[in-house]
C-alpha cells in the first residue's frame, strides 16, 4: 500500500502566462507545485506537478490549431489563449484557491480526493457495465478487451473516459471533472470512503479540469468545448446497418443485399469483418472469395447500399506483405526502449503495431485507405485497437491469450526531440495506452477526409478515450445473445453519451451465442432508438438477419426499423445539436430533470432514457414471454414532473 502525503497549505508564488503558481515546499522529496488557470468563467484547470522546477514551455495543440497549452494533451483541442480572460490576479487567486484542496502524492503516484455530498450521484466515465450511478464503486480507467460474456461486475471495458458528472438531487446542480491522463487512472467513487471520490495516476503530474455547470447540458457543453465535438457523419450512417463476422464471400454479400431489398428491409450499409482479407492482412482482399470487389461495390451502390470494412492495427509480420515492408523500411512500428520491435499475436499470428503517436505514421496509415476507397468502400471500422492481443485463431498447444495488450515499456516516440510540437514528447505505453485507439480513430478519420475531402468520413471504433467523439462513433463491443444484455446496454449507452460521445450503439441480436426470434426483435426495438443501429453476429452462430427466424418476427423487425427511418428528420436534428453543443443524442431523464429523484435513482433492474421524445422503459424479467403476450403487455411509464 502506497503512503500519500497531503498538500495542506500551498503558498502562492507568482502568475505565469494564464496560470497562477503555488508551491508546497518541505525539501526535495516533498517539493510539488500547483498551477491553476481560469479558462473563461466556467472552466478551471489545476495541474499538480512533482518537483520544484517549473516547465515554462508552451505546447502546441494536437491538431495544430490556434493556441497552446502548458503541457501536452491528446484530449484537449482548445488552447489557453482562446479562452476569455475576465479576472485580475487577486480575483483569480480567490476563485482558484478552493480547487487546490485534496491533492496528495507518493513516491510514484499523484492523487486528488474530493468530497461527495450525501445525495450526490456520479455519472459518465465512458463504457461501464452496471447501473448508471457509479457511486459506491472503484475501478481502473484502462481500456481492455474484456472476457467473453462480460457482466455487470466487469470492472473495465473497451472505452474508458476519465470524466464524470456529479449531480446533487437536493439542488439539481451538476458539475464535471476531467482527469487529463491517457494512462491508468484508479477511480474510487465512495467505495473506500462513502463521502469521498479519489483519482490516482502514476507519474509526476496530475492534470484536472473542473466544469461549473450548473446543469447537465451546461457541463456537456463546457466539456466538449474543451475536448471537441462530434462532426456530422454522412446521412447514410444514421440508417440501419447489417454486419457479420462470417460474410466470407462476395456471393454471400450479394445474397444478403438482394434479400434486404427483395424483402423490403430498410438498410443503408453492409459491413465486412476480417473475412474479406487475404490472410488477415490489412488493406487486402481475398482474391478467391472476393474476386471483383470494385464491381461488387458498384452493384451495392446501385442498390442504395454502402460498404464498411474492418481494419485492425495488428500488421502481419510477413516479409512479402507490402504494408509490413513499408512499416519496417520507414521505422513506423512500435519498439521497446532498447530498439527491439514489439510483436504481439492477433488474427494472423505475429503482428507489428504502428506507432500512431507520430504524425508521419498517421499520414502513412491514413493514405493506405486509398486502395479501399478507390474500389468504393464507404466507411472504416477500427477494431482490436485497445490494442488487444489474441491467439484464438492461431493457437495450437498454446494457452489462450485474452485481455492482453501492448507491454507497458514500449516507447511511443511522438515528436522525438521536439516535444512541444503537436505530437508531444516521447512517452511509454503505460502513459499512452488509452490514447492508442483514439489515435487510430484519428488516423482513419483524417485519412478519409484527406483522400475524399468532399465527403464526410465515417469511422467506428471499439476503443477510445477523452476526445474520441472528434473522430468516430463507438459501439459497446462483443455483447451476448441473452436478455440481460439488452438491459445492460441501456445504462452503458447513456453513460457513454454523458461522457461526450453521442454516436453510440450496441450489436443488435447479440454477438456471441445464438439469438432467437423474440430476442432479436427486442434487441432491434432498442437498437432502433440508439444513435448507431447495427445488427452484428459472430461466425458459427445461427443467422440473425431480419428474416432469419421467420414470422411474426421478420415483420416485427421490419416495422421496428421502419419506425427509425420515420424518425430520421428528428434524429438528424439531434445529431446536429450534438455536433454544435455536445448534447447526447440518447439522454437519461436526469439530463432534463436533474431535481427529480426518481429518474436519478433508478434501481439496476430499471433504466429510463429519452430519444427524440420517445420514452423507453425496460425491466428485467426472470423469464421471457411469448411474442403475442409481449405485444399485448402494458408497461406503465412514469413521466418526470414538469
């Protein structure tokens, strides 16, 4: 157990640029500094720094935009100079001093502890299973490929965002807190001490932003002004999507497309998993199974269908594979600090991994999409980007690898000896880990935009962190074809939306295991009201296309998706609102009614949300009921007080 020393009485030293500096003193082992900044009238930043020397360098923003920061950030896209300055030194000190409380340090870590009020709820924090309110829990902010059939007790998932909203039921007032850190953040939200929340990071700095609110909408607006907002996607991306790990041939893709149209199922896109590749090599096609991809794409487009293909970061170590050759020739892959190439196992076996911390690597990888785009591919799906390692398709006598990731001591070289440039200083993977998927999504988005500047890019990512909304939609990963996963999906999607990522959805029907007719329809009835709407299924499972289980399920499925299309004008308006204000598209009722205790305090068996004025209510049942019974069943919906 680490011993932490509290910073109890920092003494004011001086102003510097937009910051005000306090010191702690106490000798070399205890020297720390606190640097506070007022960013407009609604956002406060506190940097807790180890050591007595103050770094006066200014760091460019990651997108090269106007303004600078006093440190490098993968998440923040608004520089200090872009915020209005409304306070003099005396006023600024008075405002900042209350935020200096609660900081502590050990020999290897930094911590902030803040009080929790009696009736305070905690929401956000990215993709998390369990109920919406995270108070009483402790977990790591660390992206992983979780065990198959994750449960409400799974401690962390694919997309971790160290941002939360605190909401007081008594007053309805809401505030926000962001820890700007892409390594491990240990969150303890009233589990060790029910009256406190603590945030702990490894290393020599802890950077925290505070958002004044006072409403949930205000907090999301303030947070996304700092970290960026979702760009409007192409309109077809708002439609229904049909996907499967197991569309293994061009003929099969054509059959699915024909059935969708012949059976009058609304659909805007078909997706290809890793089956289309030549030996799981990125940016390639299996010439035997997909002999003419361009003609296939032309025919799909003639049917009003788009195509999205998967791309993983793991690059097969094959001396005859062009992408691997280029990466090795130009030194684009990740290495350990001693120069040894990092090798990890993914679908094709041994793989190298691009170092997306570097702009030249992002440019190279982004330009590789040109071949797919020239053939007509419309969007890109990034998977296994935690990054995740697996040997599920290649192991023989080896033990199964699952949940493993890149080694902590891999070095991401970023801007090298120019640390103030947009990519920042070199950093170890243990401090970059949660940004790996973020930067792959950025690579894909910027590559598509560069190659097709007149079209809006569409990217889906499994992994990300703070700011991922700037580049990609997110889905909740590999769920299971069981009833409890419908229930689990609702608070997950709500908290992701309340973490600044509005474009979110789940795999309709469930990914693992066999679905059935009623379960598929119930999944679709949820998915039709989520921002991202895709049916996806694993190989060797029963088919779960809309027609797979016959009537009455096919008609019910069709009617459900048609309802989504009838709502499309309203849905598109919500997407536009998200792109301009950061508002979530699917919203928990507390977003609009923060003082109504009932929607803020729902038990785990019930979750309520609003989308496009429609109230969804889903309760857990010990057993399923038949289609005819469930259609006739009545569910009472309690509306909040006006």
